[in-house]
């Protein structure tokens, strides 16, 4: 007789009414029927917390006034009732305190990026993870796209030959005006160093570009030369930046991230060039991967479970036949599905297929190097090689 696969019980901190990313996480987690939201503390505002809890159908006794009460309350429940994983969708300054407390209480953690506000803080969290037997996942959503995995496979299979050049960019335009001065909460905390950390734009979206470049290429950025800018009136954190970089494997590249590019939406794009070919992928057309080969016509690969020639790891992350677009929610849902499977398998530390502490530390080392480069007169600044790295990578 077949056994029923247990649904993973999920709690959430943050993501109350008016918070875009919390609803995105709830939708993505529910897409494949792998997780159930059983408890939450959505907001420090009691009314917001209550309204969001009612909208999500949570029992009042599982709706907590703050994150400390949630962790304490869930820890006292029976094993077959309490949450398995805590999802953290708060502003940056709470990522480490909440994640660390949850791990120490015996819960798995799935957290929004960046992992921390400083590299030292991220290392502290990594030590807590290493000392226990729980899983930690990081919501680098763009690494859940099937064609990103297809691109990674083509690079690993040598289709591009030796990588020479990597260009990655993430332009947005939403902070082109003084939005934080109008009372916009999302703009307000992202431009406040006490909440967001020492970087604004680069921590918010530059880490996505950096993570995508390292994930697809398989290269590790070893040094960079950065220029960060502030264009918003009386703004205290970077809202724009560029970096030249070199990889330990011998490639060079550029990374641009900006939130003041008028008219841009979420135009994350990457191009990789080798001595035998090239690849191009854009987040706003995620089902298309352009492949260029030396002395051959350009080839366009399209997503779909019925599309010939796609790698197994790309097909595993697709749900629909070609011509039926899969996008941002599905990409995040792939991370949730893999994380839930890892919980059921009893894995620890890192979940196969899901960005985790290794990627979190790399992202914080990137931000740290950017800030040091900006403050220095030296041409090149090395990334800190002392950051811990899991033996288990995001993918094999």
C-alpha cells in the first residue's frame, strides 16, 4: 500500500498585509502542495497581524504577536503539530537574529536574502548551522528558473569552451525618485542603514546578479573594482553601482546593479562568452535561452517539458509544455519543493538544489569587497577567502 507523502509544516515571520514578498512566498510554497502554512507572526501591528492571519486561514492560537513568541510557542507543541521550517521575510536586520534563534530551537530556516547585514554576522549564523542538524535555505529565487539550470549544464558540459567574459546586470527604476520620503515602507527600510545594512542596491539586487553569475559559470569571483553611487536626494545608501571583476578560473567580467534606471522593471540579464560559444538569458523572458556557437547559426532553446534537448535538471523544474510560460512564482516554488524534500529526507546544513549558507556567505563577501573597494584607492580588492563554504554545493 502506497504511503502518503507528509506535507511540511511552515511558519512565517513578516510578510503581513502590504508586504509584497510575503504573499509571493506563500503562493510559491503552496504551488506544489508540498507545504502548509500553520503559524505566523506577520506584523508587529496587531491589526495587520490579525487581518493577514484571517486572510491566510490560520487558527488564532497559531498567530503570534512577535517572532520570539512564535519560536517559543511552537517549540512547546507536540512533534506532529509544530512547524518544521520557519520562513523569514523580514527586513535585513532581523534575518540573523530570527534565523539563529530558530536553528537553536531545532527548526529549519528558509530566509530572504541577503543572509545578513555583515560578513561577520553571516559567519556567526554559519557557525550556529554547523553546530546543529537543521537545514538553511536562502531565497535566491532566480536560481530556481529551469533555463538557468540549462545554462549551467551547457557551461559544465564544455559547450562554451573556456569561459573568457561574464556580463551580468540588474537594472530597476523604482527608486528613481525620493520614494522613501513619501512614506513608502518598502523604500523606507531599504534605504535605512540601520535596517538594510551598509549597502542598499547592491545588497538588495546586486547579490542576485552576483549569485547568478557564479551559479551559471561555476567560477568564483576573486577580486573586483567597484564604483557605488547615490543619486536619490538625501539618500544614505547606494542606489546604483558597477563593478569590474576577475574570477579565480581566469575569466573577467562586469556587474551592474541599479535602482535608478528610469523605466526599468526587473531586467536581470546575463551573458557568458567562451572560446567556443556564448549564452544569453533574461529574467523578463525566462523561458528563452540563446546559445551562440563558433561558426554556427544561433540556437534558441525554449522551456517546456516536451522540448527536446533540455538537461534533466531543467526538465525537473518545469511543469508545463512549451508555449505555456512559467515565471517568478514557479522559480521560487522550485526552491520550496526541493527544500521540503530535503526536510523529509533528513538532510542537514544545505538542501540539494537550494541556495544556502554557502551562497549567503559568498553574497556577504561580495558586498564586503564592494564597500572596501569603494573606500579604497587601490584598483583591485580581493574577496575574503576566509568565508566558510559548505562541502555540498547548491547543485551537483
